[in-house]
C-alpha cells in the first residue's frame, strides 16, 4: 500500500520518496503558495519571498540532485527544504532581487532629482503624466485614497492596470533599471523607511520641466484656469444632485477640455502623446473616477454612460 501524508488542499498525497522531479516541482509550488498565505502579514511581496527561498543553498542542492537521490535521501531532503523555506522567510536579505513585484503595484512619482533623466532623454515626455491638484490618488504606503494638495509628475501606467509602463511583463524586468527614478531606487520591500524618507524630498513639477519655455507655462496656466479638476468634480456633483437631469455642465466641460487639447496640439505642433504631461489626463479619460464613461458615436457626438454596478473603475494612481 502506498504511504500517505497530510498536506494543504491540492498537495499530492504520495510520499516524497516516490516523487519524480515533476512531482517534486508540483508539490513544491503548492507548498510555497501555502507558505505565502501564512507569511502575507509580513507585507513582503510573495514573488520576493519565493525568489529568496529558491536561491538558498538548500533548495539549489535538493532541486539539482533530486532525481539521483534514493528514497530515504529524498525524504530527508524534503524535510530539510521545508525548514530552509521557513527560515528564508524570516531572514530576508536587504537587497533588491529584481522580482518585479513593486513594478506591478504602481509607477514611480518623480522628484526634482529626477529632472536630469528627462533632460538626458532617459525618460521621454510621452511616458509621463501630470496628476493635477485636486485629483484623487492612492498612498503608496497604506493604499488609502486621498486628494492631492499639489500636482505630481508620474511615470505612466499601462492602460487599465497599475503596472509601470517600463515593466517588461514577460520577464518581470525594468526597461530602464540603470536609469530608474529615485523613488524606485529607494524602494525596499524589506524596509519601508528609505521610501518614506524619499517622499519628503521636493516633488518634480511641470514648472521645473518647462522652465524657460514661457509659452508652455502660459498654456498650462490657462488650462488650469479654464479646466481645473475642481470644475470637473463640481460638474459631476451637480449631475448627481440633479439625479442625472442636469448633464449639460459635465458634457460642456468635457467638450471644451477636448477642444482645448486639440487646439494646443495643432496650434503649437505638440504631439498628442505629450499632452498627458503638459495638461494632465483628459477629462474624458477621467470620467470613470466618477462612475461614468464617455462613449463616442459614429457621427462624433458623445454620450455619458453610467457604469454598471460592479464594473471595474479606473484604478487610482499612486502618488
């Protein structure tokens, strides 16, 4: 009769001494997933913990020699491996292992010290967005939403997600790792203090980026005056107050802001992909923050459509 063992749901019930390398790897994955759930309270990314476990000396030795071990040695090796995994979780190395987990959780906010990266072309304007005063954002430290008291400049995120645009998803690698911003350099999943200290440094503003380009500074000021985010918030509040009857303030503001963006792009020959930095995200793009979407008909007219209950809204950017 085949000997049985206890284990978490999905765990193979065959004895470790009977596993081939494929069964070993399958059972190891189930064990690690269970371990990750137990260690979730550590607030350390699971990919980070798994990387460290699978690069410890015990795992490398057991994995490479598994197929050549006799049954008794396999059982002993499996026991040693479980102990080593537990120990690895408790002794995280104070180094970045480039697991890519933090890049999945949001893109960096830029500081004044990052300005040379823009001037040297390491980060293009088309990969940046301006978060304007009054916009909602999410704290990178506790995940709680808040309202920005001043603008921020962020690296863009992939559409509909919180992944940094520079994350190479297939390889979990950063496309600009050697030229990454200061916030990325300070990111330490084993110690939150460097990132918190960095947050006290002066943030990069559009006035820093466009310093000396008076025309663009004037365009930004005019856009803020006519299309401030507070105006969009007030228009949606009026829509809710009127129970959907007074939609004209929202549609009028969406139309005017769209016209403003197209005029600036055409008049000053500014590529459309740079407008999210110059003017912030379009009002039409931000409508989901208020529970609506803007749909454009074939004749060019626009409709404001309420989100269905349970629909996935636009994720808030981290500050």
